């Protein structure tokens, strides 16, 4: 009877199948295969009155050795390395990440290395304290100054954060408030600047700051300014003291800086003599920007004027 084709070369087919199975098993179950995987780190259970004050890594890189199929299955398992902090106390907590990772690595897989291998967590008490707000100001424009105490609303804020860090603070500063271009009272919002990423303002991170800006008032003195006689016509007269004056002005920075002695007119008015031969005439001063500038000193304030009598008329010759 003739053999069917399927059974022809059966021995060779059996050997080929056996070799294929062995190769598949060798490929998928070889124990010496290594693979690097990145696993998220999951911290949990920290008591509400504690806070971690250093940055923990988000992931741990593991070097693993084991069967290829086990490694492939684990790499796509969405596992995370758990770290339970329920019994944590204030201080430095050291964690062996290789040991922590062993909780999630299945049997048949060895952890060759973990990077980082150790984790140190600085644990501090989480407290709340009240601080005064300290506004930080820029420089006003030239010729202007802050006229009185700055107003801050609210004046105090509550800050939550690590006890060791809050204990070093005396106040909470604002971001710098620009004063350029400001020439009068104004109110502006200012963001609070916390010195640590682990601190939090409980009642909003802004305050309103009112700043009072005014002109700087300066004094300026002119000496030996000529006192000019006016309206004396052909009268002959003498004056006491000498016709020189000292003047002092007060006014806003820019206005008074622009004032020169040539802008100032100082005089006595002969029309005020009337029929008098001897009289004190008030020293008068005219100057620009009289609505902004104030004359605070005039010396002398008056001048003594003596009018010479006219010469006697000569009698006609007889």
C-alpha cells in the first residue's frame, strides 16, 4: 500500500518541530536577559501635619534580569513603586529603593540595580503662622518722594509651610512696586513673594498697596541781587542800606532748579514816597511760577530812602 505524503519524512519533521520548540523556549525563557525599565515612584500616607521639604524623584530606573517574557510583561504592567509614609515622623527618612521595588517585581525577575538606589526625605512639621506684609518699592522719578507711611491691605497674612522655614521669617515681602511715572497717590495690587516653594498663603497671594507720592520741596538762595529803584523820576535821593538783597525760595524740585537770579526782579517803588522826604519803602519781588514757588526770605525787607530837598531858588538881582 502506498504511503500518504504527510508521513513522508516524518522523522525529519519531528526533529524540526522539536528544534523550533526548543528555540522558542530558549528565546522566551532565557534567564540571562537584562532590561532597563523606568517605574514611577508613588509616595502615600503622609500625615496631614507633616510636609516633605525636598524634591523626591518622580521615577526610578531599574535594571532587571530574568526571562524575556516575564520582563516584557512587567515592563508594560503600569506598576509603581509604593512608599508608605503613614508612620513617618519629623526628621530625615532614608528609603532603600531597591528593596521598595522588590514589592512589585514578580518572582523570576532579579533587580540588578536601582537608580537612584537610596531616597532621603526631609520631613518637617506643617504649621501656619501670621506675618506682616512688607511692601518693596522701586525708586520714584527725580524730584519726587514718598510723602507718608505706605498703606497695605491686608496688613497681615497667614502662611502655611514647614516649621523650620517659617521660624526664620519676620515678614512676607511683595514683588517690587514700580514708582516711575507716579506723581501723586496711587493704589496697586502687589503679589506676595514667598521664599520657599513649600509655603502657601492661605488668603490669596496679592495685597493692595497705596503709595503717597509728592514733589520734593527744595530751598534756593540768591545773594547780592540788585534792588532796582523805580518811579523816582528826577528826584535825588540816598538809600540805606546798600541796594542789594538776599532772597530764599521754596518750591518743587524741577521748578526751583530752573529758577535763576535773572528771572527774579527786585525793586522799590518811588511812587510810594508821596510828599515824604524820608520813608522806608518795602522791597518788592517779582518772580515766575509764583503759584508753585514761595518766597520765604527777603533781606532787607525795606529800604530807607531820603529825598534831597530841592536847591533854594535864587532871588533876582536888584
